[in-house]
C-alpha cells in the first residue's frame, strides 16, 4: 500500500518535470535498471531506493560507488541495444522514505 502510494507520488512529480518513462524494470542479462526515461533530449537512467524510516540511512545512500558502476555499465548496454549510442545520459535517484501517512519522495537529478 505504501509502495503504491509512493509510486503515484513520484510519477506525478516526474510528469510535472517533463519526464517520459520509456522502460520500467528493464532487465538485460547483466542486471536491472529500475526506470529509463527521457527528459527533453536527455536519456535518464533511474535507480529507485525505498526505506522504511531512517534507521539504515537515507535511501540514496544505498547507491554506493559499486552500484553506480553497475548502473553505468547497464546504461551502456541499453544504449547499444536500443541503438542510442551518443545520446546524452543522466543518472537520477528517486529516494522514497516510508514514514507516517505520506511517503516522502525526493528526485535527485545528476545523482552521480
């Protein structure tokens, strides 16, 4: 229930900011990309991290350098598979904290 509410909140926020979602849970043989979107001419690779409260830190803290490297490799794979090499790419993180009645959603553009 909280996850569905969080998804609605960030989907609405994205629409307001001009994002168009191209792929959800894109799964090539080498991993997974949560979302691939387009904002204008920029292809946006998105990692969504959700936490219940702050006991284990902020959600975005889980996108450590190792995860960032995997996402870069996955983005390269996606660009080649879709014949989009040369397209500008940005990496965003959607940090969702489930605490209280309303999920807190933060979209971090150019996260790394």
